[in-house]
């Protein structure tokens, strides 16, 4: 869906689509989890685990996939590293798939069927997280509750406007061209506002930064990392001796 079509989509329709998508994904994930549970439970029983404790193996293995997927979502929204969470997702899917294949009938078709549920579960979770990330990254109508954050944003926007005014009058536009601000300039203004916002509120969630300034989530995370590096560098730099 392009940006023009997304702009014509009413909030009610967007919410309905999101709910339907989430419900479908949750249903598929539950079905895949039940099928995967059956195979891992049988593997635990065949390995000598008692019947009363065999259910813990699928809970641990498939639960790891779910927990790691939520960790990826949290890392995406907060701008932190998600490498470890992705590693856990891969390990969980590999372990679940391998366990289901081991107890399957020794035929290609049976092993494909047995190994499909863990993969489907991981894909369904990723689709659900994509919907959540998209909704969190939209410039929704959200209010910044912290006064300090709102003040920082206002100062940032004023600073950007002041810098633009200090540059003097712009070159007259050519005949036949529009007077809209170039895309690069608009992007630079958003980046400057996001940088000032994160400088004043370094713990602000990336989703709030995106919703407030309209900056790209990847740029917001990059700005946060740069500010953190600058802060760390200044904190660890040696203090010159006083003569």
C-alpha cells in the first residue's frame, strides 16, 4: 500500500484491518503451537521424561520463540540491539523443528509435516510483530506527557526555524516548479528535531520520537546511538590538569 492509499484509509478501517490481521495471526500461531506441542511432548516421553513433566519441554522450547520475538519487538521500539533476541528466535525454531522431525514417521512427507508447525509459529509471530511495529511507528495523534520533553521539542523546532531564517532569502524558483521545500531539507529538519528531543529526553521511546517529529525510526535509533556515544566519550575523556 502506497503512502497516498494509506492516507485515504480512515482510522476506523485501519483499526479494523489491524484487529482482523492480529486475530488471524493469533489463530494460526495457536494452531501451530498445538501441533508443535504434540511432537515435542512425544519426544520428551520417548526420552524418558515422565508423563506429568513431559509438557514442560514444548513449553520451554516454543516459549523461547515467543519470548525472543517479544524481545525483538521491544528492542525495535526502544532502539536497543536485537541481535541476542534474534539468536534466541533462531535457536528456538531450530530446536522445535528438530524435535518434531525426530519423532515423525521416517518419510519425507511426514518429516516435512512435522517440521512445519514451528516454522509457521515463528512466521506468524513475526507477522504479528510487524503489525505492532507498524502501528507503533505511525505518526498517530499522541500527546507528549512530559513537560520537559514538550519544551525540548519546541526549542528544537524553533532552532531549526531560526537556522533556516539565518541562511537568508532563498534562490527564486524556476518557472514551472513548485515552491515546496525540498525533501532533503524536510528530512534534515526532522532529524534535527529528533536529535534535540533525544538530547533532552534520552530515555524517550523511539515510537514517541517518531510520532512527535515524523523522523524515520531507523534515523531515530541512529541518532540515539550517536548521542550515547558522544555522552560516553565525554564522560571517559581525561580532565586536563590545572596548572
